[in-house]
């Protein structure tokens, strides 16, 4: 009984991350379009293709399990995508907008790293060796993407800081829609 419940948890978690990947497939083109630097735009476009591959791997796992990948909405990713939308719609420009997009993207990556780490551990305990290999490959790619974003953010954040200029103080800047939205949620 307990093993059947654990397998059910595993399938539900796989459905959750599958839905998360589907949401990202829709969100990444918007983030790429909003990016102001070619390097970030190309990074989002490349990750979109990688994300499609992640969804295909999950579909392969579901076929092996005899399960359907649909039926669960990832509320966490929904919130993270919404925050990404706030970065897209913000009044920030240039490298500052890109810094906001990278911050949103890294929150997504960290969620995915946690989610894939969990389902990988479940697959290993359940003896799902093929699934574990596929999940491990995806987890590795998610970590690589996070590392790339970290490196890119170092350059973009420095440029964004320089572009802001030393004369501007936080008190002198008008509140953006993003700041207002966060204040309203607090």
C-alpha cells in the first residue's frame, strides 16, 4: 500500500513538473522578445529548445509508466511566470530590464532544480533506472542553465549599474509597476 502511494506521489510530481515545462514553453519566447541584449535573447531561445526536450523526456517517462502527463497545474511555476511577466512589463530599460529578466529566470531555474532533484530521488527509490537517467540529464542541464545565467548576470548587472549612473538615488526614481505590484502584495 505504501509503495503504491509513493508511486502515486512520484507520478503527481512528474505531472507537476511537466505542466511547469509547458508553462515555460509559452513564457520563454516572451522573455526572449523582452531581452535587450543579444546574448540574453539567444540564451532564452536556446533554453526554449532545451525545455521542449525536457518535456519530451517527461513524456517518455509517462509512456514507460503507462500514465498520462496531464492533469495537474503547477501553481508554483504559474507564480514564477507571473513574476517574469512583471519583469517584462516593468518600466526598466536596457541592461536593467535584462537584469530583472535574469533574476526572474534564475528563480525559475532554482525551482526546476529542486523539482527535478526530488523526482530523481523518487525514481531511484522506485527502481526506475531509465527514468532516473533521463531526470538526471535534465537536472544537469537545469544546473548548467543556472550557471550560465549567473555568469551573464555578472556582466549585465555591472553594465546596468553603470548605465544607471551615480547621480540617481533610489529615492529619486519613480516607482515602477513592478515595485507597486510587490508593495500591493505585501
